[in-house]
């Protein structure tokens, strides 16, 4: 939706008469029902005065279209400034301009380490002063380019008219440095070619960029086309998605995966036609193919013209799948709109989306935490409101933080409130852990999650499980396996502070005798597939929802073996760990339910970490008694036979 839409002549008049900020404020309230603060109003005054100076160039046509604050459909994003017109061949053109008041910028820490590792990581962030401190922010050129890419891929007018979109950023307060400018580093060169960045001294260059595409006025016609375009996936996006799956064995559907997939397609297609609310709930344990089904649905439904997204609370799987797609057909596309956080639907209108596909639904929160601000009402409710059809993939045994809220009961409750038709399915066959349901059953037993099992030991189970006495040996084995396919990783329970998070190049986080390593880099969002990740240790937040060929797990002192049973100890968790936030105080006051919740969260965390490996899991325990206990459960010997006190049931 266009908030302010006029032509160059009207825009210049509104700025000259100091009416521009009041006009935009009133239009924001009328069209978007939003109130704005004084800082945003001041930013309009500052930035638009600079844009006035640019548009005073007499070669920019008087009847060129000018749009301010274009609200991109199905997102909370707004484009700062658009100027439209015709090129020399009378083709419709529009230039998207991202306006920033930044005056100081610095690079992200640890970027050099990624580059030294020859990573093909897309670096798109810098640091600048925001809200009184220095914070990570998206590179302005990337921001402008991502808006252009979304409109190109989802606004039918761009394809049908057609409209040629361009993008750039204008930092009117920023003086570019002669050398090593953080905004113009070599790793941004490809981005800057597609979406140039202009600084305070580049006003003439920005004018030239605009005039290259806007040669004649269009009396706002191009803006009208953009405003009234149907929201649907473009043919180009559909073709790219289809080619991504074609011949890729990683996404082939097997057995009941295909059955559940077809059932969801049928339900979603009904909602796409009649716009009635429907909900499909899929239960499935680790490695049953929930994500494979989800990605296939995303591709197929997009190819059928639905606006849909893959949704998770945890950013790790979103980042990994986006990266994998970009390795193929999407190198020149922004596909972030296909992958969304569960926090992104607070302001969505009803049925904004055809289908939302929620993976790891057990990780949903009740309310959304955006920095220090808690907002929204209920993420399950917000997702159902935003989509005609909502699909939830759920494994309630993978609840790993106090904030994990999604469960079958709550999903069914909100489905009833919306009068939605509900259908359920289940994925049973296990394709991770060498396809061994027996290993997962054994794991639940030794971790004390289940009291009974048909698999008290690993005898007869074809899965490579080892308990090691030396973390250095654990690292050596994982590095050896990683040489095969770059799919082996070290992970650990969150029992060590993340001291290297602030960019220290000298400090290690996890130190165990001669073993010393750091947690994964904060600047690398794709721990699961980055080559440099073999030199880092992942945690539950970077690995849940993903899988490796082999996983090496460091079990900290929050899980121990004492008095014949496996116990948990929240006091051994790192102080910076937020997984148990809100429960610890209750536990200390003797709250029985909170005590149970903390206990199962710690056990589930290690269950999740130890079930990431498709072929094998190697473990090092800081608690020697726990290591010995696990060994006895591998080959069937009891503690009594090995000269140690006989073990009781794990819990």
C-alpha cells in the first residue's frame, strides 16, 4: 500500500512548505492505522529535505511519480522512497531508494575469519549507532535490493505490465572513508553492483543514477500499477523453486511422507479456493522427515500461485535452507520472504497468506520478544489469523526452553476459536540415526525421559555410538568424519559462557584441560554447513531442526550420574543461557511443576543434540560417572559386572 503518492512537483511543494511530515503522519494513521513517534517524523524531515535537493535537478521530469512509505504486502517492511517514470523506450521504470541518517559505521566482528576460511557466506550486515548504542544492522544496499526483489517476485504488475525495478541506498549524512570503508568492503562488491550506495558527497551520482532510468514522466501510472498488482509468486520464482527440487535426493519424499504431503496439499488447495480456515497438524519424532515434507509443500504451493512461507522460531534452519537454495537457482534472488520467523505475523491481516508451513512448532512462543520489548498476543493465534491454511509440524519431546509453547492442545484450541477444520497426520518412519528407531528408544531410556524400553542397550542396533574419555579425541574423530562430506559437527550443552561473542580473537569458551574451542561465530548464521564451523562448537539453538552425518556431543555438568540415576542440575548452566528463563526462581522457591519443567528441558536438550547424527554420535561427558554409565548401556554390561555399583533405572 502506498502511503504518500504524488508527483515530483507535488513532493517539492510539500517539502518546501514544511507540510511533508504532517501529510505522511496523517496518511499513516488513515491507511495503515499506525501512529509514529517524534524520531520517525524527524527522520522524514531530514531525509526528505535531502531528497528534495536531488529532485530539484531539472532533468528529472516534473510529472515523475513519487511514493513515500510503500508498505510491502505480507510483511512489516516499508520502502522509504520510490520515484517512477518511463525510460527512453517508454518502458515503465521505478527506482527504490533506501534512506539512512547514519553517520558512523563499523564492520561486524569475525567477518575476517569467515573470509579466511574461504566461506561462501553472504555477508549482509554492518554495525552502526541505533537507539543509543552500536548494533548490528542490514547493509542499506541489501535492504533496498531485498525490497526490490520481493516486489519483483510477488507483485503481478512487475511481470505483466512489465515494470523494471532498480534499487539504491542514500546515506545523506555519511562521509565515505578513502580506504577500508565498512560499507564498501570487497565482500559487498556484488551487492553494490546490483544496488549502489550513495553517500553525502555523492548527490550528483545519485541524480545520474535516477536519470538513467527515469527519462520521461508517467503521471504516477507506474505507482498505480504497483499499488494495484495482485500478490502472487512470479513465474520466475516458481521456475526457480521447481528446479531446486528437481533431481535433489535430499528432498525426495518416502513412504508416509508422501501420504501426509498429499493430504496437506488437498486441504491447502481447498482453503486457497474458498478462503476458509483450515489447520493440519503433523506429529513426528527426530528424523521422520518433517522438514522434507515442509520444503516440498513450500515449493509446490508456490508453484500453484499461493503466497506461502516456511516458518520457524529458530533461525538456524531458515538460514541453512535459504543458503542451500542460493547455491542453486537463487544466486541472484532474495528469497528471505519464503522463510520467516514465527514473530513476523503480529500485524498481519486475516488470510494475508494462502498457507503458512510451521516447522518445529513446539518451539513457538506465546508472545514475541523483539529486543527488550514483548509484543503480540499468541504466536499460534497470529499464524492462524494470517493464513487461510496453517500447517504445524510438531514434536513435543523437543521442548528445550522455558519459552517453548507450541503443543497439540494449544493448536487445537486456537483452531476451534477460528472455526477451522482440523486434520491430523503422523510421520513414523525414522530416517536419521541410520534409520534406527531402536537408538532413539535407547536414548530416551538412558537420558531418563522414558522409564521403559525394548532397547535397554545398543546390542543389535546399527548405529555408530561411542563414549570417549578425551575431548581432544572427540574433536579428532569429528574432524576426520567431516573430511568426507563437511557434515560432521561438534555441539555441546550450554554450560560454558560465550565470552568470544563480543569479537575476541584470543579467548576460547569451552576449556577442558588441553581442549579449548569457541562457540560458533555470531556473524555466521549457517553453522550447520559453513566450512569454518568444524573449528567451532554449536549449541541447541544452532542445530535444532538440522542434521549431520556425524555429531560429537560434549555433555556438561548439567547432566550427571549420581546415586544410581541420571540427574539434571540447572546450576551448571551458563549464566547467559536463557533457556530456563522464568523457571529458575520458581524452582528455588520449591515449585514442583517448574522443577519438572527444568528437568525435562535439560534432558530434551541432550536428546535433541544426540539425535542430530544420521550415521553416528560420539560423546564426551564431563561427569566420568555418566560416561561409565553410558558405556554399560552400550554393550549390556551392568555397573556391578564392571566393578562399579549397579545402576538403577535412569530415572
